[in-house]
């Protein structure tokens, strides 16, 4: 078998295709990783910007933020709000006696 026969064999052609495909997949993977890092950085920047804008809006309108989660979790944990905090130390009920 001559060297020309080895490089033109079906196995060599399959191997060359696999090597080329592997190289393309590695490039694609690297590009996707870069896009992911850019997306993460954008989300982090937008999160910080939204928090800053919310704080500025609350300060400009003299509004106190009420936590959206559990009263025992998060930055507002244990914090009471507005005139109810000074009087009763609890917030008023959010529904009527009819259960609405």
C-alpha cells in the first residue's frame, strides 16, 4: 500500500472530516462562551442600573419601598413602613373581611 493510498482511503477522509468538524465545534463553543459572558455582564449592569433608578425614583417621589418577598428574607427584612410603623408596628391588612 503506497502513501497516496493511505491519505485517500475512506478512513482518512472520515478522520479529516472529524478533525475539521471538531475544530469548527471548538470555535463555535468559544464564541458561544464569549456571548454568554457578554450577556451575563449586561444583565449585571442592567440590574445595578435598575436598582439605582428605583432608588432615585423612590427618593424623588418620597416613596418607601415595601419588600416583595417574605418579610423574613431580603433587604427589607424586619423593616416596618410609613405611618403604621410609628403607630402599630404592623402593616394594615391588604384584604377586606369578605376575604377579597
